[in-house]
């Protein structure tokens, strides 16, 4: 009968181990340091090594933008600061944009906007081409005026997905909302 209990215990332990559940091993120190098993004088060393069971999930590099155009739309009527929207239209993929001056200093950052509701009177609806992605940022009047005065010397740096970047000239779409 005792032999049957030992055999059952071994089968259960093997099943638990095979299913990936942690198995308690009190004779092993959790750091892999030597530990002494009761009744033995020699320390046992267990070294755990990681083994990949499947390849890591790697995000493929998505194409970077090759062009970027801009427009100015009216902001939300509910915005207490009465900001305007600087809208970017671009091809390719980006995690965000940095607008830099000729020295490479950051003027402002344009995150990728979520969805929005834009009527047919807006530049988002009128100026966007079928193959372009759109993002926008609300800018206060002084920042927008600075952009409008200097856009020919400014550059847009698109942050790639998952990595990389490209620096592009900013082209005026001519649209003002």
C-alpha cells in the first residue's frame, strides 16, 4: 500500500510539473545558492536557465513618412482658451512628431491624435488626401503665429514605429479653416 502511495505521489508531481505549475523544492535556495539537503554533507547547486518556448513578438518596422503637409483649423468652440488646431497630413506611420527649429531645438511636440469629428467645412475634411494620415494639436495664438512665421525654416521629425525617425520639411496645404 505504501508503494502505491509513493507511485501516485510521483505521478501527480510529474503531472503538475509537466503542466507548468510551480513545484516547491525546499532543498534549493531561491537564489541558486548552495543549500544542504537533510542527511547530506555536500551542498547542491541548482542553476536555472531560461529557455524560449516560442520566438519573441517583434514589431516589424513600419514605413516612415516621406511627406508632411499642414493646415490650420478652428478649434473647439468649447475651448476656453480659443485655440486653433494645427493639422498635419502625412503618408507612412509615426508615433508622434517633434517640430524643431534650424538648430534642432524643440519648438513643440505633436502626439498622434485619436479620432475626432470634423465637418465638411474643416481642413481635415477638405484638404486630406485619400492616402494620408491626419493628426492635430491645439495651439495658443502666440505659438501658432510663431509657427506661421517660421514654418519654412522648421522641420518635422517623425518618430517611427517601433523605432527610427525621419526629418521632413513642412509643406503648407494652403487650407485655413
